[in-house]
């Protein structure tokens, strides 16, 4: 991504793309691969995106700042962290809870064979399998639900 600036180094347009550059310069013969050196002559510079910061997905959002800054000889775009409104937190918890329940339900359905086999053979289900399946059912009662889940470990034996 690029930024277009004026002679005073003020942002004119961000984000700025090579398609925009070619469109604005239709009467100019441009090489297929345009170098940063050539772009600088048109006051167009590459933008470096900083590393995304750690943030709390439950209560915060993170997004790119809207305008790049000129820092130490380069244009950079960093991240802004904002607190979510209460309604957004409630909505996000509902969506995340649905996602976790779907995963849990899929895991339960892939282990139904254990119970079916026990019924078919007239044997009992092992304690490990009972504990595993109960652990899956109890996911929603964990204190970290829906964001911090301790998934039970699937038994190793059949």
C-alpha cells in the first residue's frame, strides 16, 4: 500500500494504489514494474504496517489508524485499540459462544460411535470416554466461556 503526499509532506490520499497512479498518469509511459524511486518523484511512498499489538478480543477492537505518519524517514501505519461498547461485547459473546458450541457439537458427533458401539455390543462406555464427552458438554459452564476454553483431551484408546 502507498500514500500520496504533497510537497509539504502532508497526506493527500491514503490508501493509494498502483492502479490509481496509472489512472492519474495515463499520458505517461510507465514501466511495468514501477520503482519506489520513480514513485517518489510523484510524491508517492510505500507505507509500512507496524506489528499488530496484543489486545483483549473480549473487550477491545483493533484497527489501522486512518492516516500514516512519517517517522524516521518512512511512512508507517500503526494500530489503534479501542474499547468495545457494552452492546458490542454482548453481541460478540453471543457469536463466539455459537462458534464454540458448533465446534463442541461436532466433536460430540464424531464420538457418538463410542456410545453406539457400547449399545450394540452390550458393553459399557469407558470412564475416559464418559469424562471426555461430559467435558465437552460442560464447555459452556467454564468460567472463561466463550473466549478462554479448556478443551478436554480425547482418550487415546478405543
